[in-house]
């Protein structure tokens, strides 16, 4: 039995598809291209004021480049070799990590606790939330002057309290550990409230139904905090920890202003000289731009490594 095929009218040509209207084509093009146009200004500005100076600093670090030199001499990696043999750089790196650990670790813990308290049903909640942001709004110079008086070696309030408690006074500017504690206190006072508001915003985004279900199951406040709140805060905590790492390893203003008037910054024996402060002194006091550029690039790599390590630890610690 043979199948009967339909007849095809070969004389009639297949009609071409109508072209979409021009407005529709422009709409499709706009949908595909416009997102790139919206984000392009950020990358253009980043390339102009961020990426280019970074690459140019790497170029300058390969030269014996002093301010006013007509023809800088190419020396390759000699600046880096000198840097790794420089005891002052290692001392500045130790000071930087010491102040960073004394400031960032307590700062994150206290910020989370403050955010948890502000998340409760308090009276005048807006006033309390604005209050924790006031240290961030205050002038950093005024803040340093106040803390310089608080940690004054002779008439400082902190030494008066220590004396009243039976401890001896501490020379906060001459002591290595004491100066690190004083500078870390300034950093904590300024940035804890700022980080607390970021964490608070993430806490308020947690659905209430999750807490209500845990409450029905008999979970107490501590159990709900450690089993629900902290795990759901992981992306925000990663952001806060990474930004605190970047800022903490680039600390400059507090140790610079903590120096008594007439000092170059960092203490008489460089007891609280940080890497960025050493970079500043090498570039604008020593006028050695090549050596300062090598310090900047080594610090950049250290910040990237420590921020990546903190990101990796936070992702696995908060589950």
C-alpha cells in the first residue's frame, strides 16, 4: 500500500517573513547594550584613577626614581631586594598587623553585638541607631586630639583610672604595645558603629517567619542567634571582614596624628610606625619614589592575600 503524499504547489513561492519594526529592533538592542553602558562609567573611572596608578606604581618601582631626577635609572628588582632586607620595613609590618588585630577582631565582635541589641524593640530606636554612627561622622583630627589627651602619659584620664585601680601609669606613646592599644582604640571607636549599622541592615532582612518557627520549636534567644542569625549573616560578615582588613592594613591617619607635635610620625623609635606611614615618609620626606612604590606594591599583595584568607576562613567558619 503506497502512501499518498500531499500535493505541493511549486508555483507558489514561500512568502518571506515580515521584518520586525524598527522600534522593536531598537528595543532589543537597548536591552542587550544598555546594562553595559550603565556599568561602564565605573570601570572607566576605575581604570583612570585606580588601575592606571597601580600599574604605573609597579613601573616606577623598577627604577631608582628620586624627586627631581631627570633620567631615572632602571634597576629591576633591586628596590624589592633592599625592602626585604630593611629592618624598618619589617618593624612597620609588625606594627601594622598588631594594630590591625587589636582593632579589627574586637570591632567585628562588638559590631555584631550592638547590631543584635539595636535589632530589639527599643524605645527611640532611630536615636540609638543614629547615635552609634556619630563617632564616624566626627572629625578624625578632633578624635585623635581627644584620644591623645585620654592616653596622655601624665594627665591622661586612662592613666588616672589605672592608678585608681592600683596599676601603674603607662607611657602610651613610648610603649610599643601601649601605643598599639591606644591607636586601635581610636579605630574601634570610629568604625564599630558604622559596621554595626551594616550588620543591623542584614539582620532586619532575615524573614521573621524563620525566627517564629524556631521559637515555636522551643529555641531560645542564644540558640536562634547562633543557629539562624549568624549563618544568614554570612555574606554581610564576609563584606565587613574584608573591608575591615583592607582598611586596617592601610591605617595611616591615626598613627600619624598620634605623634606629638614636632615628630615625623611613628614614634621616636618607630614603635607605632605602620607600612603606609613608612611609605609616606619614604616618598615625601625621603623623596625616593622608586623605593616607596615597591613598598606600595608589597603592601598591595599582602592586603590581597590577607583579605582572601579572611574570606576563606569566614566562609567555612560561619555555616
